């Protein structure tokens, strides 16, 4: 896994952390921050997936006879992992937000 894929995964983990933080102590500021962080995670997941497919296509093009063989299938499957990971983190993050909304805002 390269540095770009690792960065994409870290960006996808960020909303999960903020979602857990919002579930623990809900405030309007944290809720407002969840929307742009979620967009960053969506774009990070798409970036990681697209980058994986770019590498698969580059691998196919470098072969003497361009074929979509077993290695290409494995690469394509690994590219989709970023989407599943990213949207899985977003699902959990927004479930935490739902818990925070159910609890209501904290008063000091």
C-alpha cells in the first residue's frame, strides 16, 4: 500500500473519530464540522479507488500482450476495498451522529 492509499484511509477515519466525539458530547459546532469532513472522506475513498484502477490499467499496459488476467482481477478487487472502507467508516460515523442527536445537546 502506497502513501496515497494510506492518506486516503486516514481521511476516511477522520469522520469516524468526529462522529464518536459528537456522540460523546454533542454540540452544534461538531455537527457542522461533520458535513465537510464527510465530503472529504467521500472524495478520499473515490481517490483511493481511482488510484488503484489507474495502477491496474498501468500494469495491463506494461505487459507485452495486454490482457485482463488474474493479477488484474486481484488489483481491481483491492481498488474497491477503499470504497468499502471509506463508506463503512462514514456509515459508522453517521450512526454515532444519530446517537448524539438522540441524546440531545449537552449543557454545561
